[in-house]
């Protein structure tokens, strides 16, 4: 026997006749005897007990109804809702209560051996031989037959299951459909024990097969794999929640009606004939006596089970406590779970123990107290009292008055807490792998609710601060998560303190079990780990990856970046490298800085300098992808890493030139120029400078000068040396619209007519693509002027250079002499003669800002002298770009001794083009004249319109005859109106439009 679920008490003994059936009615007991009499027993008259229930006192015979039945009474049942007593003997009879007057006798039930009553609907079904009959109570004193069904064999057991009937026949169980009379097989019955059908309170059925009870639904479908296994095949079963009581040949067996259906109690009695459920007890009928099994209160049973260490049974009984005692039930369950958890923990079932700690909702610190090696942060939380002492708190309401089990349990309950913290064996057990794994699972299950509560608490605090509310318990200087860690948690923030305890313990448990990856994942998400404790542990274990995540989650970016830099430096050193430091590289600093670009750009710039030289490309990509202000980055690089400034600006320009300010563009060109000047100085010192060489630095500078439009050319021009970098000077002058100066350099200094031609093409095309501009040939006339008047070009060049401030005035003569003394190379130039009157030609600085004007008046004739001009370059230019040059102006510039035959490549296509244009314009003129004639013809047709006015013609406005009045005709030629009416209507329209405009 596990514990006492029922107390047996003998209500009566020494009955003169054998008792075949027994039933209770209120506090009275009906005994149906073998001789057909009905004996009624009741408590003594002096008893003051409740008349509606049976009580533990000896009953006395109140009366005997002799001849109640002609044959022995097989079964009886009190129908309390209808105040009837149903008895099965030679037939089924109904007697009124309490006087036992006969109400109805179903004669068709003669010979019936089993019946079942459906109290909800008032339906009675019974079996007789191979027939099943159904009767219905009409609400008065009669019964109406509903239907009669045939079955294949004699029915041994019968019960209603919803609107159908479950039958236990000789070999099997079947479901009888009362609507159509069809039978559905369930499964075979036992070979030895007779079939047994028991209806459960839930509407399901319990079917017996030998010593096994099988659960099925109302349609006969198996419900679960578990079975009730009795010691022997029962002959009768009574269900009294939460127990199933079975009548066995030599005893009564009580089992819990919950899986795994354990044996609760065994009651040994001899010659048991009947087992009947009463309203508050179970009646056991013997041959000549009656015992009653009174249930022990659930509270007392819980106390018994807990004291004996049967925690699972105690928890199962807590589920059946009345709903009105829900708070008490929760307290009981929590206390039992806690005790059970300690018991399991001490016996090595760590995971099961944690499941019960979880179910008990005990404070986390209570569980962590079993792990003394886990370091916890200081807390202001007041520990809750131990719930284990509350198991028997309400004995007065839950246990019997005579029960002393509560006191015995408290005095004899085993101690599950460890008593000695100095026992090293126990300490090692507490920190074993299995115990820590169990703790991890427990903390992970508790964590979501704790973190959610802590987060909501923090949100409420932020909202209250935003609206100006203050709580007395909150200090104005309390630290936030965004401050340096959460080591100091604000006072009275209970949820966050509990979250800090949980996360700190969980992190340590993960580290102790070697789950570094899980520890890092914990730190990556929202966490409340105590920074001070966790930092010390992680540093000691050299778990730098987790330490970095700890710093990151607490916004301790300076500490994290310093650690990363230290680890990266150690990994590059010549010392022996461990596996821990080998995984750290400068790239990790860049990855760490990426999310901080938007929130803390100065921090990004500060620590990016540590890796700028080792990872230049990645670092500059960080600046670009992080959308840090380009001016800020440039200023910082200029101060701390000037050698990387140009690289950064290059990438910025490559990404989006329009997004780069003119200041930055100018900065980049200045950097390029500085590099070229340094190169020039170095090579000039070695006398190795060659103006025609284009090293990478010069190529980069020239490309930038040509492609970038936002820089300031004037400062650059002043930095150029006097006798070098002519190509750069030409490009810069071109940006300043000093086209004549630029072309002079290409022609006289660089001796590169091809570069001059390419320059002219660029200017021509740029002007032709302007929305409002027309193609200009003046640029080509300018280069012609330079080819034909070298002396004038030299003077203009020197004067304009002085005007632009590129050189001092003392250098002007040298510059002019340099230009005049230059000799063309390649055999294409001839000797230059002095052209008289060249000094009189206009030197106009006004052209410095007009790209479309020539510095030479095309109408100004060239004077001849004793020198030759660059006639071959002139002829090449005219033949190559004839379609872009004004032929008349070009011919005026040419020397008079120029041979016409040499001009054939220029004049031939020019004249063909002019002739073709002339023909095209003539055709267009003819077409337009024809179109003009057509329009005039159409106008004349309209003017020739005729309006016929007769004596019947009516005005369309006033509907009066036109007569001889002045009239007007509408454009359709048919509508006639008086001129006065037309004028008045036009005036009304004008007034209407004016008033409408005012309203608007």
C-alpha cells in the first residue's frame, strides 16, 4: 500500500439474509437480499450528521420491506434527479422515493441480465437474451418503448456512450448505433474474464480485457497507448475522480486514474459481492455485511505522499483540488516541485530536477545557491522565503481532523539541502558537466520571461524620464546600458537585477562546459551580463572573442578596440603565437568599426588609423561605405595620415564625382601636383628630367586635370615651374579658357601639333554640345594664327602669363625669348620671319574668359616679312578640319604667296559642301514659296464666302428677322445674327468672365 486514499468502515454486520444488491439514498442504506426483501438501514436517531451523506457510524435497521421482489434483487440504482429507485430482479421495476411506492414495472424486461441508465435524457437500455431494448421515461410515472434491437449473442455488460450503446458480448465488444441498429466491432473481449464496460465521467469508455483496462471514445476508437493493468481481472469497476476502484476476487484495488495508473491502495475483504458508488463514498457489499470506503481528503493524501517521497503522486493529486482553492493548489504544487527537485538533484537526476525547479517557479537565486562556484553580482533583491515549509499549512481544511500526518511529515521529512560547503567531493559534483548542463537548460528556459520583463522595465523608465517623472528610489546618476557596462544596476530595478544574475550565471555555465560559441551568441543578443565579473572570467580564460562581444553589447567600444589592436599586434609579433591570438587580424578592427560609422564617426576615424597602413583599401572602403562626411575624413587624414589622403580622394571620385565638393577635388589635384613636383625636383637634381616622359605620377595628374572640373586652376598655375610641366600648364590654362596660351604651349614648347589639334577638337565639341550654343570655328582660327604669327604668339604668351600671375615680370623676357628661340622638330617647320606690325595686333586679355572668341580678329590681314611660317601645319589643319573652319576667314589669314594647289584638300570639300548647301537651301526656299501660295489660295477661298439674307432670315440670338439691319455671320457661314445682338452677346461674355475671376 502506497498511501491511504480510502478509509474502510463497517456500516452494518450480521444481516439475517444474504445481501445481493446495495445502494444508498441520502444517509440511508438500501440492502436488497436474496429472499426478495429490501432492508433499509440508517444512522442512530441520536446522530446529528448530515442526512444527505453516509457517515462513519454503525447503521441500525430502520425497516424491512418484505416481498419487495419475488426473486433475488440483482442490482439497484437510485435515480436522484427523478426521485426513483431502479431495481433489477425478475424484471426492471421503478419505485418512488422515499416511500417506495411502485411507479412502473417494465414487463418486457423479464429475464433481463444487464441494464444502463442515461440520466440526462431519461433513457433506459437493457439486454434480454439476444435482444437490446430501449425505453424512455415520459416524465411522469410511465416508460415508453423506443426500439428493440437484435444482437449476435448474449450481452454480458452494457453502457450508454453518447447516443449509442456499447455492448460486451461473449467474444467481443461492439458499438450499437441506435439510429439504424448497425453494429461496429471494437476489439475482442477476454477469453477467461467476462466483458466489462465502464462509462467514464468524460464520456469515454473503459473496456476490460482480462486484467487490462483499455480506453476508447464513444465510437470505439482507441484513445491512448497506456492501459490500466490490474492485479487480476476485475468483476466490477467504480470511477470516483481521481481514482478507479476495482472489485477483484479477494480484494478491492485502488489506482490513480492518470498515466501510468499506479496502484494506490489495496483493501482486503472476503466474499465481496457488490461495489457501488455513492455520492460521497464507495459501498462494498459482502454476504451479510456492508463496508463503506470513505475517501481521505486530498490535502491529507498530498501530505502523506510528500512525506513518504512519492512526489509524482502528490503532484497528480494537486490537479484534482477544487477550483476555489487554486491559490492554495499553486502553493502546494510549488512546494512539492521544489522538494522533488532537491531529491532528484541529490540522486543524480539533474535535468529532471531542473524541470521541477522550473515548474515550481522558485527564485533563480535559490537554484544558483546550489552552485557556489558560480559568481553572482551583488543584488538588492530580498530573497523570498523557502516554499518547502508550506506543504501542510492548511491542515484544517485539507486533512481530516484526526490526522496527525502533517506534524509527523515536518519532523520526519528528509533534508535535501547540502549542509557542508567544505565538502570538496560535493563541490566537484555540483560543478560537474552534467549538473552544469542541467543548469544551462534551466536558465535558458527561464530567460525569455526574465529578459522580457527587464526590457519592459527599462522601457517604462525611459518613458517616465522623457515625460519628466521621477521615482524616489531612482538615483539621478544611475548607469544605463549604453554607459560603461551594467555592472552597477539601478536600485529597485528588480527585473534587471534578476536578468543580470541569470545572464551572468548562464555565461559562466556555458564557459565551464566548453560552449564558447553559445556564450558568444548570448553576448551578441540582448543581455544583462555583469561586466566586471564576466570581464574578469573571460580575461582569465583568454576567451577574447566572447570578451569583445561583452564590450560591444555594453557599448564599451574603446575597450573593445584597444583589445583588438593589442591582439592584432601580438599576432604579428615574432613571439610564439597561440591558437587564440592567431584568429585576430587588423581586418577585425575594420569589421568592428563598420556599425559605428553612423553613431560615432570620430571613434571610427581614431581607431581606423591603427590599421590604415596595414589595410589601406579596406579602411578607405570603411569610410566610403559608412557614409562618413568626406570633408571630415579628409581633414582627419590630412592631419594623421597624409600619405593616404590621395588614395581616399581617388576612391571618392571613382564612386561619385558629383558628390565630391570642389574643395576636395582641389585638394586631390594639389596632392597629385605635389607628387609630380617632388618627382621633378628629384630628377632635376640628377639632371634626368625629360619633358616628354610620362611616369605614373604625371599621367595621374594630367588625367585629373582634364577630367575633374571642380578644382581651382589659378593656385595650381602658380605652383608650376617656369621651364617644365608645359603639358600640365596647357591643360590648366585650358580650364581657365586661355585657349591661345594653351595652344601656344602645344605648338611652340611641346612641338606637338597633334595635341593642339586634339585640344581644338575638345573645345569645339564641348561648345557644340551646349544647349544654347552653336559650333564655333574660332578655336581653329586661333591655332592658325599661332602657326602663322609665331612672334605675336610669343609676345601674347609672355604678357598673359604676367597678367595671370604665373611668373614674375622679371621673367617675362626670358619666357618670350624662350618661345621665340624654340625650333620645331620633325622637319615640318620652316624658318620663321619677322612679321612687321605684329606688335600692333591686339593683345586682349578679355578673351581669357570667352571660349568662343578668337584672340585674333579674322578680318585682320597678315603682313609679310622675311621669315617663313609653319605652312605645312596650317595646310594639314585645313585639310583635316575643313568642315569646322570658316573658309573665308581662314583664307584671309593665309599668306599671299600660298599656292592654290596646296589648298586643294581644303577648298575642294569645302566648295562641294557649300554648293550642296546652296542647292539644299534653294530647294527649301522653293518648297516654302509653294507652301505660301497654298496658304494664300486657301485664304482667298475663305474670303469668297457668300451669306444669303432673305426676308425670312432670322437672328439666331433674338429670333427676329434680319431685314435691312447690319448683320454678322458666324464662321460656319450659315448662322446669321444682328450685329447689335452679336456685340451685346460678346459684352455679356466679357462681364461674366470678369465676375467669375473675382469670385475665384
